[in-house]
């Protein structure tokens, strides 16, 4: 047998993906950060219902949050490309958090403009965590096969959320 054709796999290729440096931390961190994307609309509906508002108003606020997020994430992604992930993501998380913590302290039914502004600003400032993570995989995992496996693991885990 020729020694060139029967090389053992590289150490990193035989290790479980989650045992690689930074992989589990990055994956768990971004998955936790992306949980609100699915939970915010439910929270908005529950808040509006609790405050005596109609489901139509709650649905409109949910739609505005989703639309604002769809507009804001690409814009934030461009900012990440220019200024770096840490600075942009930290600012976006701070703005989103404040905007999502305030609605329970106001009466959205009596102050619909304020509630709408907070929900839209929260959506616009939702950080593009999935895109950020996908950009990081190339830096953390230099092997293309490991990178594909990480992308697949991320996609599967996101599907669970």
C-alpha cells in the first residue's frame, strides 16, 4: 500500500465538530440570540390582547416588526461589513432590547403611535446574527468540509427553533 494514498485523516477532520474551538459557543450564542425573532410576534399579540386591544392591531404590529426586520437586517449587514461585527451587533442588540422592554410599560392601545414606533425600531435594529455567524465560519473553520458541516448544523439547529 502506498503511504501517499493511505494517510490517516487530519486530527481536526476526525474530531467531532462541536469539539472544535469556538464552534459550540458560537452556535449556542447565536441560536439564543435568534430566539426572539420567533418569540417577539407572539409576545406582541399577547401584550395587545392583555391591554384590551384587538388581534387586528396586534397582527398589524407583528407584520410591521417582521417587515422592519426584513429591511433592517440587510442594512445592518452592510454596516457590519464596514465597521465590524462587534460594534454594530452590540449597538443593535442594545437598541432592540430597549425597544422590546418598553411596550409592557406603555398602553399600546392608548398610545398606538409610540407602540408602533418601538416595534418598528426593534425590527429595524434586529441584529443579523445568522449572517454574522455564516461569515465567521470561514475564519473559524478553514477546512471546506468542516465549514459545510457547520453550516448544516447551524441550519438544522435553526430549524428546531
